[in-house]
C-alpha cells in the first residue's frame, strides 16, 4: 500500500498493511531540508519542497499545508509579524476586531485573491502535481473558536462569551463561512483531507464548548465532508473535558494532544472513531531515546485500540533526533491491524 491508501483504509474501516504514520512536521521539516521557517511559511514552493523531503526520508504517509494560524487573519486585514526562522505571529494589540463595531464592515476574503490563503491553495496544487494519488494531501483551516480568537483577541473573546453571546455566534458563523470557502478552494486544488485546528476550544470548558463551539464545528465538519473531503480535527491542549463532544463531530480523524488520556478518549468516543497521537512531543519524543519513544507510542496504540494512526501529541519539535522520529515509524511498520 502507498501512504494515501494506508490512511484511507484505516479511516474507512478497511485493513491497512500497517499502521499509518502521520506526524505534524513544520519547523522540523524546514530544518531537515535546510530552509528557514520564515520562507516555509511565506512561499508555498519552499513548504512543498520541505514536506516532500521529510515525507520521503521518514516514510510519512501524508504531506500537509499547515504552517501557522495567521493565513486567514492576514487576508482579513490583520497585522502579522514575520520572522526569519520562526512562525508568523498575529499582533493582538491590533486585532482586526479589536473594536466590535468593525465586524459590521468586515469583508469576506477571497481564498484565491492572491493573499496568504491563496499561497496555501497553491501548495495543495503543487502537492497534487508531485504526489497526488500516492500520499494523502492535507489542506488546513482554522476552527471557529481559534479563528475568532485570531480576529478578536483571545482575552476579549473570552469576555464576549459572557457579555455578548449573540455576537460570538455571529462571529463564529462568519468564520465557518470563510473556512468553508477556504476548504473548497483547497479541495478543488487536490486536497484529500482538511485539517481543522481549533486550539482555543481547549480553554473554555465543556459548557461553553457545547453551547458555542460544537454547533459551529459541526457545521464546518459537515460542510467539508459534503464537499467530498475527509476531516482531521486537531485541538491543542487538554481536551479531556470535551472529548465526548469532539466525538459527536464524526471527523475522520481526531488528533489528540498529549495531556489527554488516550484510554479515556477512546471510552468517550464512538468505537469506530480513528484516533491519532499522542505522546508528549517534547519530553517523550524530542528528549527521549529511540527505545523510550517506541515504548511510549506502543502504549498509546494499546490504549487507543483500533482504528489508530501513529503520531506525536502535537507538532514534532525542531531539534528532535532523527532516530527518535524513526522509532515511531519503526513501531508503525511493526503492527499489522487485525
């Protein structure tokens, strides 16, 4: 099987020849290819070159367009700080919606309008040309809570939940519309799966998650799947208290960060839900040994049962020893799912 077939067999209830290997590599990929991360984030050709290099050298089953969460915010008019060898950062002191009244004049950005969203679409198209049909091609969008925080500022958004809930729902609805347009452009360019990153959702607890975030995430996931693509949900942080809600989304892959118990997550989600992760990227993966990495990922697999995809809990950190990343691959290659 090739990587694309292997991942699709896993999430579709088939029989892959081994466990898929699907880590998030961004700064690690750039370093591996000898490129500056600022170029990786700004130029789709550099991103694609680095992803192809790391995917080939480590037998990773997918390639991904993820680089940073500031693409949509940039095209909405946000102030973005760029660095030579670090990810771009959103300047929250100049947030697009620092003044709530600005929402009334906020224009829907065009994902093919020549901005940072368009750069990601170009990456998908180049991936399609280079590895389409052999490795799973992953596009990426921000989830409603994360993108609203990028536009409004995280602390201000947290107050909005209590002070103006109608505004939050309206803002989330705008975000979902924007992300579906962005997802459509990436799917049309050749993306097989869309990653949805909704990091801020881990900060609000189950009550606010179920009232505000879950309905809009559900609309986003359903819309992407109606377009014919798969969905990978990634929420950084401790999502233990919202795992049952995440399981209601019927994503093809739920990507769990390391603070979450894989055993508890499995118990709170549908039995056929494909789980991915989730060893500690720093203490277990970067700072471990090949032997300890192998043992840690084996425990994740044991706790998750099937269906399962091998990965760390979040991004593979720069500075991770190559032999430690290969230890995860070795484990993936050692298991033939029943």
